[in-house]
C-alpha cells in the first residue's frame, strides 16, 4: 500500500470516529461537517481506485 492510500484510509477512519463521537455528543453541526468530510474523502478514494470497506457509520 502506498503512502497516499494509507493516508487516505487513515483520514477516513479518523473522520468516521469523529462522526461517531459527534453523534454521541448530540452535536448536529459537527455531525453535518463530518458527513461532508466523509463524503469528500470517499469520493477522492473512488476517483483514485482506493477501495473503502463499508463502515457502520
């Protein structure tokens, strides 16, 4: 796995974790921000052929 792929997957995992935390805290603004970030990261992954496994988020 190259550095780009590893970094992208790490950012996705971190964003999923932040999203879970925001939901648990009831922070609707942060939930929306994290969902937008996650969409952007997943789109970037798709554009570069990086397979992202489905998460529970």
